[in-house]
């Protein structure tokens, strides 16, 4: 089976940003995504209020170019004011044509 080399972009952000981030990544070229609700601790600490939602983890498989566009966009618009982290994985994907 032939695999296509792509990037898995993983975004972990405040849940309040979820809809905006999904719109951004789709506008930048993502064909689909997976969203999970996650918790954890980072540089901004642990959320202490029981009323606050967990963080959103958004995963999307895209080309290298789209991955770079997503990273640039999120860095410029969100990193300074929100708890957002983005990281990439190199992945080999079957049916790669679905993602580009």
C-alpha cells in the first residue's frame, strides 16, 4: 500500500476558541478535523473553576504548506492572548488524496 506523506497538526486551545479555530483551519485548506475535549496543565496553569469547559484538541491532516499556514495564522492571532499550543507530526496516510 502506498502512503502519502502529510502533516498531522494538533491544536490544543481554550474551548471558547473552538468554533473560530475550526473556521480558520478550514479556510486555510483543511479538508476535515477531529475534535476532543481534553484537560491538562501548561504554562498558564490548571483551570480552577468547575464552570469552565475543558480545552479543545483539534487534529487535522494536511499538506506541509497548509500546516505552515495554520501555524502562522494561529501564532499571529492567538498565541499572545490565549492558551493555545500547536504541534506537528509527520504522518504517512493511506488514501492521501482525501487530504489535499
